[in-house]
């Protein structure tokens, strides 16, 4: 990492903390931990300010200047920056950091296991859906983790990570295969609309339309059918894994350039109940399964969606009336400043980047 050893990075962070909170290292470990997960904004900025200077010789005076400097990083610089800061952010034996938002006055310390965190999020989401849609009947809890970002050390080495239920993992494979198949059946591209790139509020309007060579209605119909198919398969897979309750966590390395990345795939809620944040790798390894066991399931689902779409396409060509236009809500998508960088770089997290105006 740009020629800096683990010891060098630890020294940079230690000096930064001492500069901002010199009494920190005299505190008991539990007090240090509570400070780190609820670090005041001003302390957080000043520590990061010192880390930037210590690692790269970059001097920043405001948070805006800091974000601007970070957005110019290449992958190696992001990796060095994030790995240096992880001990300030993470908890437990692996410096585990859940790169996700928490409610006000709540932190990862309020949740012992993945299950505790996930079921709390499930209840929040269900409550929101019932509020927005009074007729919503609710769904049973079967695990909801879906590519939740995290950072941690695995055997002392920094890693980015994604946490996902097995049903969600298979769903993502089905969806990817489905969209690739649709693109082969009805080739299409996105072209800029008249408002694309215009400023609105604190963001930029994202306005692109689909050009499918005159088959836009058929494309929309095929995409709708894929959506219904994937939704049904996802629910069926959730039920299947939940009933089997095999209590397994698969660990799958993923190739993201030079960034070390690991997917942690949990079969069901019994696995979530057995993985503690403070002992993340120890617990995941105690439940480890052979990730190759997922290969036949992935292939089965891929073949099934390919067959489904081939038949759906033939049906649409033979029977679909493109003059029948479905009612759809008109949506305006606004990308907030810096959002594109957030999506392209897993090392930087500044929250949500999209706003929907319905």
C-alpha cells in the first residue's frame, strides 16, 4: 500500500488521535470503543485531517476541501486511507465496521449479532411500508441482508466486504443473467434526454431514455415480466433457505481490481444469530461452508431464467400489442453532488446519492 507497512499506518493514526484527543489512550478499552463509534464530527474531521497529511502530505482546512481531496484518489490511495482509518472505526477482534447508516443515538454497539441488526432493520422497513401502503400485509422475517457494505481485517489484512443472504445472492445472479438475456433478445441503448445534466437544487438531473430501435414497448413488457419472475423466485428462495435452516456462512473472494474484497453469504437467520460483530471472522469460520456448493444452484437458476425469458419473448412477439401503454409513475431522478464517485468507489461512503421526485 504505497510503500507503507502496517506499523507505519498505525503510527500515522496514533499520532492523529493523540493530536485531537491526547487522553484517548489512557481510557479503558470499552470507553475507547464507545468514543470511536460515536465520535464527534469535529474530532472525526480533525483526525482525518491529520491522517491525510501524515499519509499523503495533503493539507485541508475544511470538510469540503477534505472530500474534494479524497474524491481525487486512485484505488491504491483509497485503500491506504481506509485501511489506516479502520482501527478508528471498527469494533472487536477484526476491527469490523458496518459501512451503513444507523438511527440517531444508535451504533453497532447496540447490536450483538448480525441477526440483531438485521431484524431491527426489517422491522423498520416493514413499519415504513405499512405507513406508505395501508394495504400492505407484511412479510415474515427470513433474513434481509442484501449486499450490505462492511470493512474488516481478515488475518490482519484489510478487506472490503459485502454481507448478503443466500437468497439475495442467487437473486442477484438471476437478475444479472436476465438483463443480459434481454439485451441479447432486444438490443438497446440509453440516449440522453433534453434535461440530462441540468442542475436542480444541489444535484444534477439524470434524464436518459431507452432506444430499442422501435421495440421500446416490447422491451418494457419483457423487463416487467423479468421483474415479476425475479420477485417470485426471491420469495421462494427465501422460504427454501429458511425452512432448511442449514446455518452456513459462505466466504467468497471477489475480484475488484486490486482491492481485497470478500462476500459473506448467510444461508438463513440461524446463521445470522450465530455471527457476532465483535468476533466476526471467528464465528463466520465456525459456520463456513464450501462456496462451490452454490455453483449448481446458481447454474440451475440461470438456466431457468434464460428459458423463461426465451418463452416470454416469443409470446410478446406473437401476441403483445405495443399500442397498449401501461400507466407508469413519472419519476425525476436527481444525482446529488459527488454521488457518482460514491457509486464507483467502495472506499468512500457519504450516504445516499439519489433522490426521487414522484
